[in-house]
């Protein structure tokens, strides 16, 4: 009985604390037409302290989305355009000699911001990618002999263009795994496209006013951690991840040959964290199986290795995730 009361109290608390989510979504929708899934994914990443990899064609408001979010949160924003000649120092910073004081001084790079947009991350060589990924993982940067903590909240949104393969350096699997979510963005609907045209030809600039401070986001994350995750849901998450590794144990013998490697333990952690954040966005104090299913594709699609057989049969990792979700028993 006691736990029921606790859940009720928790629900009320979450409902009160998550009110700002609606304001953020409204603020985003004033600038960005459609792309509801992109906005939701950004909020999930922000609330669960994870980074996002966006894959989509040019001109689908990827840059605009993260810029608008940082404006709404009154946070520091920096954009790094990745190019083949970029150096790690261009991202994290370097030591600069000052003639005036006759000593080396630290010149911090663009990674020292709350929101970092790594535009076309697959255009830069591995050395630069690894410099950024170290900052993402450790939340700190070492320049010379000094180590600097990165600001909180710290969110990296990297974009990659799926159509241009010339002059690109695909991200290694181990690095892609560092991204909490991989979000695929599609074209807008016909009605949305008309609204985009109308918004842009009038030439009116929509003023984005800050609604929150970065500190309030840090506080909100503490509340997100309080969202109740039942043991049955934990089991469900573990089953989903295990089904990508050993599909034959979950009645999917035919899928075994299509998977070269399954999802890592990071997938289980991120599936639980993302499901919690999703429940919070939906203003609920507990996680239900639908929350896990809602975030499963974004969390798992970049963590499943496809075999040659899968590629020969034109099978995508998204289809495998759907098969897994349909085969694993829902609690």
C-alpha cells in the first residue's frame, strides 16, 4: 500500500516539475515546423545527460533545432563545422604563447559550451573525432598539463549526412556507441512544408526568449532520476538487449544470421535512462513498457552490427529492432 502512495506522490511531484517541458516544446514549435520526434529526442538527451547523433539530409532544421534549444535555456552554444583539415586543437583548444607575460596561456576551444553542434562529424579525421568523443565521455578536456571540467549541462549533437560518402570518415562502431541516441530525420509533411515556405518568405524573425537557466536543467535531471523503474521493466529492457545478442533464445532463429554483433551494456543503461526521460516528458512518475518501446529504435539502431546476409537481403537495423520488440514478451 505504501508504495502506491509513494507512486502517487511521485506522480504529483513529476507533474509539477515537468511543467517546463511543455513550455520548451511550445518554444521550439514556434521556430521549427513539425519535427516533433527531433524535439522530443533533444529533450530526452538533455534530461538524461546523453549525446545525440542526427542523421538526415541537408536543410531539415538540425542546426536550427539545437540553436533554438540553447536560446530557450539561456545557455552557451557553439557550432563546429567538421572538415577534413580540422585539428584536435581546433575543437578542444591549445596553448598559446603570450609575449607580454612570456609564458604559455590556455586558449579554450569551442567545445567549452553547454550545447555543441558537431556539424557533419563524419567529415573530420579520426584524431579530431576522438578528441571530441573524449570530451563527451569524460566531461573534461586536457590541454597541456591542465585538465578543465566542461560546463553543465553539456550536450553534443553531431550530425551526419547519409548521402555523401566522398571525403567522409565513417565513425567507428565504438565511437558511435558513445551516442545515447541516433535519430533519423525525414522530410516534413506537405502541410508542414507549406508552413515552412510561408514562415521564410515573410522574412519575420521569431525572437526566442530564454525560459530556463542551465542550472534548472541540472536540477530537473535529479528529478528525472526519481522516476520509478519497476523490476519488471528492468527485466524487459534486459530481454530486449539480450534478444539482439542471442535472437535464437527468443524464438528468432532466422534473425541470428543477420546480426554480426548485438547491443552493448551501454544500450541497456541508455534504454533505461531514455525511457525514464520519456516518462518525465509525458509527465508520469513511473516507466511503462510503451516508454521503452518509444525510445528503443533511437537507442538501438546504431548498436547492432549487420552481417553480409542482412545487407544482401536489404535488411536494416531498424527492422531488426522492430522484430526484437515484436518477439520479446511485454510485461
